[in-house]
C-alpha cells in the first residue's frame, strides 16, 4: 500500500507539473515583447525551482549577457564569455550542468562565490542547433538544498518552451522592425519627394530618422558645394550627453572618405575616431549621402546598443534616398540662382533701356533749349552792356537770371539721365565719400530726429585701408546722401543705420543697412524706375533713378535686399579701377583776357545764335565772320586768316567733329572751340580724338568764352 501511495503521489505531482508547464507555455507563447518575455521566464523559473534565476543571451561578441534576473540571480555588468564559468561552459557544451557545491566546483566565479551561491543548474536555450542563450538557477546559503536530477529534467522542458517563446518574440521583433523600416523609408520618400527647400528637407530627414526605435542621437552634416567642407545642419537631441561638434565633423569626414557605411561600436570609438571617444558609450553608424561620385553630406546616428547589419542596410537606403533629395535641392538652388542672376541682368537692361530712351529725349530737348537760351542770354548780355536806365537794367537782369535758371534745369535733366561726360574720373577713397555723406546728412539723422523725440543710432564699419576707386567724388557723395536720407525716412520711430565698406580682389563696396520699414518684392523691383515713389506728394520718384544712373556711369551695380518690416540693405559695388578718362576738363575758366583783338570765325546753322555770338564779339572789340554752312566755313579757313574758330556741333553738312578735323588739316595751329547744347555729353577723349581744343555748353557766359579764347590764343 505504501508503494502504491507513493506512486499515486508521484503521478499527481507529475500531472500538476505538466499542467503548470502547460499554463506557463500558454503565457510565454502569448508574450511577444522580448524584455517582458524575459522577465516572465525568470519569474516562472524562480517559482518552479524555488531559487534565484537569471537568463543570459548570446551577443555578437560571443559573450553571454544577462538580460533578466531575480534578486541576486546575476550581475548586470558581468558578461560571461562562452566556455567560462558554469553558464559559459553549459553554452559551449550545449548541455545542462548541475553543481551541488558551487564554491569548490571548477566553474566557480569570484563574483558569485562572494554572494554565497551554493548550488546551481543551467540549461542552454536552443532552437535546433542555434544557441540563443542560457537559463541558470541557483540557491544560496549553507543550508540551501541541492538541485535534483528531476530538476534538471524539468528545467530542460521549461527551457525548451522558453526558447520557442523567445524565438517567436525575436521573429516578431524582426518582422516589426522590417515593417518599421519599410514605413520609415516610405514616409521618408514621401516627405522628401518634391521637397526643394533645404531647411524643410533637413527637418524631414531628422523627423523620419527619429522614428527608428534604436536611434538615440542624429547628426546631419551637409556640403553646400562640391568643394565645401561639411557643416552640421541638424543635431538632435543636442545636449550635455551628445557628441561634440568637432567630433561629429571627424566622424562625418571619416564616412565621406570611406564612401560607405561606417559602423563604430562604443568600445571601439576611442581608438577608431581621431580625437578620442565619439560619445558616452554610444555606438555610432554613419553613411554618406551621395549620388554617383557626388557627395552631399553624411548622416550619423547613435544608439545605446551596437548596430547590426540590418541597421547598416536601412541607413544605407536612407542615405541613398537623402542623397537623391539633396541633389534635387542643389540643382533647384543652382537653377534659382541662375534665374535670379538672369532676372537681375534683365532688370538692369530694362532700366538701362529706360534711361537710354530718356537720355535720347533729354539730349534732343537739351540741344534745342540750349540754342534758344543761347540767343536769349547773348542778346541780354549785349543789352546790359548798352542800357544805362536802372529800371531797364533790372528787367534785363531778371531775363538773364531766368535764362540762366533754364540752362541749369537743362543740365539737371542731362545729369538725371547720366548722359553728361564732361567731368573726368579721378582716384576716390570710398571711405572718405561715406564719411562726407554722413557729415552732410547729420542734421537730418541726428538733430531733426532728436527734435522729433526719436533716436537714430548711426554706426560705421569701414575697412582700415583706403577703399580706392576711380570716380566722381561729388556724384558718389550724392548717391550715399540720397540713400542715407531714404533710410532716415524709412525709420519714423527711430532705429539703427550702419554704413560699412568692403574690399575684395576686384571690387570695393559701400553698404547701407537700416532697421526701417523695409519693402515688398513688388516695390523692390520698381525701385529704380523713373518717377516711381512711395513717399506720395513729398517724393519726385527721381532720387533712386539718378542714383542708379550715377552708379551705372561708374561701372558699378546696386544690390538691394529687403524684408517688409525688417529693414533694407543697399550694397553699392564698384570696380577698383576707373572706367573714365583721367584728362583735365577742356574748358578751364582762367581769368585771362586776349592781348589783342581776335579775328574769329563763327559757324552755326542757327542764324540767330551765330548772329548773337558775333554781336557779342564785335561789341568787345573783336572781328567776327559768320557762316551758317559748315562747308562754307572750311572754304573760309583755307582762304583767310583766323585766330580762333567757334563752331556748333550738330550741323546738316559737316558736323562740328568733321569740321574740326578738316580745320586742323588745313591749319594745325588754329584753335577750334565747340559751342553746343550737347556739351555735357561730350567726354575729353572725344575732344582729343577729333582735335577739338575746348567745349563750352550753350548758353555760354561771354566772360567764360573770353577766358577760353585767351588761353588758346596767347
């Protein structure tokens, strides 16, 4: 009976154990999250075997790493090589091991002896011939009961269930990883396809990379050009525990030089990357973002766990996709830059064409008006020399003043279209021009502003050496004065104004920055159009047109950058070497008088103008011969003796240029002076080429005429 009772008790225990194992199997099979599954395995093992438990998994370095344990079951930082200790030997032999007196066994490790481990059993976790890890149970203390052979068999059955559940969890995790990989690639492809703005593209890459579960840190380095060094465009998250910028650059350069995926585990980071450890115990993976032989940057990611080959494949795919997107961005930016340059060139040509058309109109108007004014001024000067009545002299003086004002207006019209070339270019220090413009406008930006209760802070940042160029200092000062006053007008509530200069290999630059109201793109495009103004009745719309004409005459260009509500920047760039002639002005107002009466030849197809000049000459003791046809004038020169020739420029038979050349061939020493309504349009170089000794602009003051004659005939 006793034997029967023992057998029945044993059978009941076996049935209970099988039911318990079946229940455990169902629980383990239902859990697909690896970390929770490992904790569940250790928990059930501890209950089944009344001891402390731990589960070790095999890593890529062929070491057994503890992944879950009960209190005292393992040490988290003790990684056991295969073949070492009880756990390592069990893994190597692929067999269970049992020891009753652990401290004296050949498998004893000091760490476990120190905590009083007495008896232990181990069982490899196997799927076919693949070793997943080892499950180990132990009991501590002198009185701890030993494990039995039945325990070994039960642990073997339990381990088989645990291995199957663990493999299922791994397959599930791998499948989920593949789904997430495809999702990341799909979403990244959607995010970057058609995205042509660099900043938005960088943000999209960072956003999608952050979805990869293993990625802890992201660094994106971009090259702006083929020969440019990569710069950090994205670092997320950036903090105390993040990689330093210089080390990120070193790793990025390593990736670009390698031209392939570079994997650096945390343990190898210090020796593989110049400059020390890459980061605090992170593994790093880097991939070039390239298409063909063109590199656009490098993508670096960090993880707490070592990266695997699937990680490399995923990052390589992402790098290739990002490289294609960055190539599209680069091409779009280059096309946009080319288009902007073309548009700027077209704008410049359109403005030049407008000014040319206005110049042609102004040229004709100036010529006709100057001829009319020449007759008025000349006759008035004659009358002023003969009339003695004070009232009549006052009237004549008023007529003379009105005519002079008209002549001044015509010259301003020619200045507006920048067709005047009578002023030669000389060496000019652009820094001095800037200082001069600030002094001229100080009343507006300092005194008047303070009177209105506002403050305009003016700052200069001029290069220390002279910013030399060839030009007309007065005209350049006029340009800067106009821009400074416009900037002051754009800051009704006060603000900051900065004037600076820059010198490079071929150009000098004056830059004016203000913090005013700014302007829209539509306004910026029309800025230099004649008669366009944003000031209402207070503005004429000619200031910036004149500015554009002056800068163009100096061979320069204007670049305007502005954002509505955020101020405006004007950049005036000029060539270092002058484009104009350096000759002296032909007509010098020397205070000289002829030593003797002169015999003068006056040539003008306008009889009234020619007669007026002849009367003025004769009234002052000179002899004048008047001809209205230039061909007849040439005959007079060959037939008679003259001391000087005064000729108009625009004549129907021979032009003033042609007549001057013919006169010099007949009488090389005979001075030729052009009196023309186009005077300010003629350069000294033209005068020298056509053998003209001086050019005077109609209407001419008789004293100026006599001063030139004195200089040429003395």
